C-alpha cells in the first residue's frame, strides 16, 4: 500500500488532506507539534472511518534536525514513502510595525525551511517509489497582505521551492503545490470579514474543502506534472 506523510495532519487543512489521502488508498503518517489529543482523535478517525493504517508522530518542524528525524521515524514504521504533503504553517497576523524576529523565524522555520529539509530527507525514499511532493502555498504568495507579511513571504518562498526542487529532484520525484483561497478561515475571523473576502472572488463563494482535497490528490498522482503551483481559490488570485 502507498504511504503518505501529512505534516500538520491532526487539525484543519492538514487533517482534511490526511482524510483525502486515506480515502484514496494511502496509509497515512501524520505529524503534529503540540496537541497529542487532537492527533489521537485524527488517528482514530482515519483508522475507523477511513480504514487506513495510520500513525501520529510528534515533531516540532521548526527545530533543527526535526524534519529529517520525522522522515526517519515514518520510514521505520511504514517501510516506504510515496507522498509528502507539507501543510504545517503558523498563522501570525500582525501589523508590519509589530512583527518580531521570533514571529518571522516561527513562520519561516516551520514553513519553507521545514519544506526544504523534509524534501531533502525524503528524497531517497520518494525516488525509489517514483513519488510526489505537495506543498501547501496560498494566494497570499502573489498578493499584498500587509498585516500578514511573514506569511506572504513564506508562501512565496514555497512557490520558489516548488520550481527549484522539481528540477533538483527530477526525474523520479515530482514536486508541486496547491494554493488555496478562502477555505478554512481562522476561528477569530468574523463572519463579516469572511463575507467581504468571498465577495471579492469571481465565483462569490468559499472554496469547498472537497474541491481543494480532490485537486491535491489529482496533483499528487499526475505523473506528467511537476514544478506547478495550482490555485484553488474561486478566482481570488485573478482579481
């Protein structure tokens, strides 16, 4: 059976990707940083509802060596790796004048820095399986979000990694990304703020989780596709 590693797989979008992977025949290794209860619930769900062989791995991907250690642990448990989905990403909204070095480091260490070293560690196993990497970008990577500058810069770095790793890891490993629009807004975002964002999209609606995860699986399994960042954003990125 194919094996996928989904970072941030215990919550929110990471969990949605993990569920989609399980539904599509993958055994799922999911990583979590600091909430073992949520990870346990995710594993129970995937085992009972998805029927998948699933295991949770604690990993703070911002820590030196943690990405490589995570891949090593997954390979020791499952014996192979066919897909890597990197969804873990801190969300630290702050005005430009309030951003600290710690904020910047937190976003970049768990985002593009971890993405690179996860890919590096997973490369031999993915090459053996002719596997695939999917990073989670954001429409913010190509837009101006002045109260989320570390986030936008980190996602732009993810997009650059996609292009560079697709060349560096070819021909045996494919590297792509999906760039969601308004899909799972932060809990603290008001209904009015969400409605204002949705109103800016040509399709005038939030992105359905099923649409996003279906595209993720399609990208992972498309053997003629690499180096691409695919928006699934109800048209947000074109306005």
